[in-house]
């Protein structure tokens, strides 16, 4: 029996080894090296020397660096808030509608809604730049059909609306993910619970609120934490739409674009790898803190609720 168990363990190790090696080489090792680099500062004669927390203190307190960092951090939270308040509720509503037994063509709707998720960021950014262009875009004509042409403006070019516009484009692209996750959770709810609620006089809507929604809380929590992690790792869409400077006037700058400009340099700004690694370390710490709160506070309460 011991030999059989040992063979099974080696069997598992063999299958896990390729993914573990690739994950370690391309994710774990770069992460550890970035954290290490964040504790070093440039030396006068070239290279780097150990500086402790000097880079972190500079990032949080320096007149130049702190303004950039806090602006990007605030924009990141606004970017996340739009996804939480728009993307996830709409995803939940779509999942609830598609889970109704009388809806036909569910596969077509699911494919259509999820399709933008599989598109390249470059394609999405280019298409939406054409759609929203004040010169040749179709957005103004589309709004004119409903008599709302006066509301159209250069939304991607205004500081007041650029971040919201980019956030809504991101919502359009990724709304299929929460929809599918919540739809999968909804169809796994036993029909007997819904039928019992209807026997007691509950309507379809009240049955959803009193029976389905409480059972969806664990999935909603997972969707929320995935949204947070994805938004705080965002970079591609903003870079495609607004460029490396995240314009206009850094109004769409988030931690990902700030890290890119700092670490690799952009236009007239020279690269600063130690400060770039410090920004990456701060991104990691923020994401880690939120994930730990979810795992040890929220998830435990949800598991107790399920029991």
C-alpha cells in the first residue's frame, strides 16, 4: 500500500511539474526579484546599492513622486469602483435573465456577450477610438437617433470624462466574465428551493431576492475579488486608448501605466528601474492586503453562512 501511495504521489508531481516550473520562472521569480530591487537605489558610479525603505519613503512622501503615485492610486480605485457598480450588477442581471427557463437562444446570448472578452486589447482600443472620434465616429450619429446628439463630446479627450469613458469600455469588454460565473452558480441552485418559495406565494423576483441572491454571495465575493485584482493589474487597454502618458494630463493614469513609464522610460523620461520596482511592490502589497482580507475575513463568514 505504501508503494502504491508513493507511485500516486510521483504521478501527481510529474503532472504538476511543467506548470509549476513555468509559473515559477515567469511569475514567482520576477516578483521576488522586483521586490528585491525595490530595496536598492542607484549608486553614483553606476549599478545599485542597498537603500532599505528609501525608495518606498520617496514614493510616498516626495513632492514629485507622491503626486504621481497618489494620482494613479486614486484613478485605480475609481476604475475599480466603476467595474463594481456597473459591470458586476449588470453581469448579475444578465445571468439572472439567462437562467430563466423560458428564455430561448441562451447559447447565442452568452457567446455574444462573452465575445469581447476574447478580443485583443489593441482591437478593442482601436475600434472604440473610431466609434468615439468627434471627426468620423458613429457615436454622435447613434445618439442623434434618440435625439441625444447634444450630449456627445470628445469624451476620451477631456480630463473630466476620460477615465469614466475608459472604464466603461473596459466594462463592455469584460462583462461576460461575471455573467458566466454567476450564471453557472444560478443554474446549480436546486429547483426545489425555488418551487418551495413559489408555493409560499413568492414571485419570480422575490424568489430571486430571498432564495437565489443569498446563495450567490460566495460567488459574488469571488467575482468582486477577481475584479479588484484584474483592475489593479490593468494596463493594456489604457495604454492602447490613451498612450503611455495616460492622457489627457495623466487623468487616466493608473498604477500599471505609472509603473511602465517609470521602469522602462517613456519619451523624454529616462528609465528608473528601482523606483519602477518600488511601484510594482506597492501594487503587490495592495493586492495582497485585499486578498488576505477576503480570505481570512469575508470568505470565512460566507462559509459559515452556507453551513
